[in-house]
């Protein structure tokens, strides 16, 4: 590079600097787009799980093995409730000391704690009830 710059050299350098500054602006601007998209997704999810869409789900609790049963065995809860909410309910009803209880859908699998009861009901209902089995120890693989 020479010490003397012609106008064409200066314009090409300024265009290079503009391109570099534009690309840095774009890279700075992209995270805000992602944040806005995440905010939109949270808004859509909150709308989908609002109380307007909630319905009552009938749940039948069945004890496994020597685990004591609760009475009544059938309850109705909101479809927006999660499995972790049901676990806390069972722990309080059974007065479990170690706060550990295992919940199974139709004696076959453990749902994730953040799964919505309404979604599980729509997939695994039997006779308009969602059957949840529970026990103190691991019962099924």
C-alpha cells in the first residue's frame, strides 16, 4: 500500500469499511431477531396453554404393589396441569416421607415431569379416563 491515496483507493477502502461495518451491524442485529422470535414463541405457547383452552381431565389413580391406595381413586383436574403437579398431589395425599413416587401411564412408561396432562389424556385415555399407576419403587423398566 502506498502513502499516497487516490480517490479510487479511498473509495474502495471506505466501501470495504462500510461492508465490514454492515456485517458487524448484521451480526449484532441477529441476536435481537432471535430474542424477538423466542419472545413470540413464548407468547404463542402461553396462548395455547391459557385457561380458555383448558378442559377437565378425569384421572384414575391405581396403586402398584404394596403402595397404599388413595380414596377416592378418580379425580378431575385441569388439562393444563403437569405430571409434576400430580406427583406433588400424590406425595401430599399419601404422606410420603422421602418425597419420592413413581408415576406410570397405563403400567408401561413414566411420563416426563413437564408433560401436560391434557396431551397425555388425548393420547392415552381409556374410557374417557387417563389411568395413572403409582408406587414407591421403580416398577417398570
